[in-house]
């Protein structure tokens, strides 16, 4: 087991399926773009409403945070203009801080669904306890991808695909920040071009779904979410909830 994979014992709150992780890193998992695409379509039939309902709740939370900071900005702005100028930045940080664990929970609901469990087994706020770690993981991921794009673009494209499951691993498998980035990178690099093809295929499908006033997204978003959830399940196992 490499030093990159081995997490400090103090950071581990739940056991990790080490064999499954090691096999994913070694590329020992089944992954076919068209098979994943077809399974995602099949699995989306029973989850459309649940996916859209959860996404709507996330949107409401985001709006509530924005309105709350907007109200505070209006009150404080009339008293301390300098502080009011900083509040919009704090509002954006607060939104990302709260939305990051919610996005992980949203994805893990889908993983539970494609694994044969109930969508509601995972709560939207279940990963709030890992908010700080998930937020830092997200920031580091964005930083690494941005630096990669600055360095001749190609490294940024590579990392934007290879880090695809990093945030999910940090929440679901309770990995450390750097560990989750490295495990995702190593595991997804084994089928990097296949993942690129899958992302492009899902992108085209959702683009087509947007054409008739976005009505098609009702079907294509659940299709995409379930497809990626099924791929994650096959690589790293079902949700650890």
C-alpha cells in the first residue's frame, strides 16, 4: 500500500474497503462507456422526481443564504460601508461551504439508489460534519486544475477528469484531502480516455436536453447522475452509510 493511499489513523472515522480501493487504483474494475450510459438510462426511470426534488431543495438553501447575506449587507451597509463591501465575498464563500457537502450527499443518494437501496437512506445534510474538509478538498482540486490549465492546458484537462470522484471519496470513504485527490486521480487515469468520452457523451445529451426550452433536462439530468453514480459504485463499492 502506497504512502499516498495510507491515511493517518486519526483521520479515519469509518473503515474503508481497502481491497476495493486498491483494485480501483490498479484499474481492476469493469467500465464501458456505453454500458454505463445504458444503465444510467434504465436506473433514471424510478428516480427523476427524487433527483429534481433534492436539486430544488439545494437551490432553495442557496437562495436563502444569498438573501440572508443580502439583508445583512443592506443593514450593515448603512452603518459600516467598509464591512458591507466584504459581505458579498463572504456570502459566496458561505454558499460554497454549505453546498459542497450537500453536493456530496446528493451524489451519494444516487449511489445508494443504483446500489439497490432507498434514496432517502442518505440525508441531504448528512455530510455537514465534514464541511470543512470537503470545502478544502474542493478548493485544492480547483487550484490544481487551474494551475494545470496555466501549465500548457493539457495538465488541467487531465486533472479535471482524473479528479472527478475526489470530493465524493473524501465524503463517502472519509479519506483525507490529498488522499482523496490521489486515489481518484490514480483510479480514473486507468480509463482516462473512456471517462473523457463518457463526460462528452453526457454533455451532448444534456445540451440536446436544453434545446426545447430545457424541458429535456427533466430526463437527461437524472440519466447523467445515475450514470456517474453507477460508475462510482462499480469502482469503489456502494455508499458507506
